[in-house]
């Protein structure tokens, strides 16, 4: 009887071992999203400039950046930031058109040929003109900050709109490189960075006065895109130089 009991116990232990070896627990699946914000200064913050006037685009963002998604701070010094600007000159016939935050210029809203309307003098970082309407802003790292400064001299009249957006999202996913910012088993995602020009006071109402409206197109991150369209933008008027 004792022998039989031992055999039964042995069989139970063997079955338990086989089950633990073959019945693995399902892999834990989770995601971790990061959302950062970059503050940009454009000054003097005027609605109207005269031909020949100069204004500056200035950035000083800590490399120890605030993650808005988790309300934590993460060091980004090894991940590089590049900011793009699309420069557009608004024409009279562009009234009553729509802006799509993800794709400015759709529906014939703007004339995307404004790069030649300005001269540029780069002081910190790099200012790389791309084609007729694009600029890539790169940064120097100074005193634990990403810094950039470029002077822009206006040389044509009209109404202008700068759409400013980040390249982090594009870089991470186009290059198939997932961010690895924290020690976690979760899949990490880098959302589109929120950009804010002059604390959100960006003269965007000049376009709204012209009859431009802003809406989010399909398949876009509505909240972030709309934020970048309105708060991460700059519009201004250039008039002829006044005579004494």
C-alpha cells in the first residue's frame, strides 16, 4: 500500500513538472509612451515687420526633458533633436481655405516658396535650408541644453506663416528605431513632440482673420497636431519700409 501511494505521489509530481515546463505563462504585453514639449522663442514678437527688419528664432531646451505622458524627466542627450520649419507666403486667393496640421499646404492653402523671401544668419546650432520652403534646425549642446539661434532678415512684403514641427517621431519610426529611454519590459513609443512658440502667443490669429481655418485631417494625432498647428506656429506681416 505504501509503495502504491509513493508511486501515485511520484506521478503527480512528474505531471506537475511537465506542466510547469510546457505551460509557460503568456508574455506580458504593455506599452510606454513618451511625450515631450519644446519651447521656441521668436522675437521681437511683433505682428508687423518692415522690409529689412530682423527677427530671431531662439531655442534652449534642457537635455533633461519633461515627459508629459508620465510627468517625469528623462535625459535625452544621446537622442538628438532636429526641428523642421515649413515657410509659406499666404496669397490673397488663399482665403477661406483649410489648414491640416499634419500636412500644411493641402487644398491649395498656401504658396510653399518662401525660403527665398529671407536672408539667414545662423549663430548657434545649424540652419539648413531645404528646397523652396523647408528648413532643418539642428542644435548645439551647451551647459546641458539643446540650443539654437538664427537671425532672419525679411526681404519681401506679404503675410507669412511658419509651421514648426519636430523630426523625432519621423526619425524614430522611419529608421525603425524604437526609443530605449527607460529600463522597462514594455514596448516604448515616442509620440510627436509638442512645440510651443512664445508660450502659445504665436500671432496665428492673423491667418484666422484672413479666413483660414484649422482642422485635423483623418489618421492624425488630433490633440498634438492641432497644438502644433496653432501653438507651434508663427505668422506675421511684412510691409514696405517707411520713409522719415
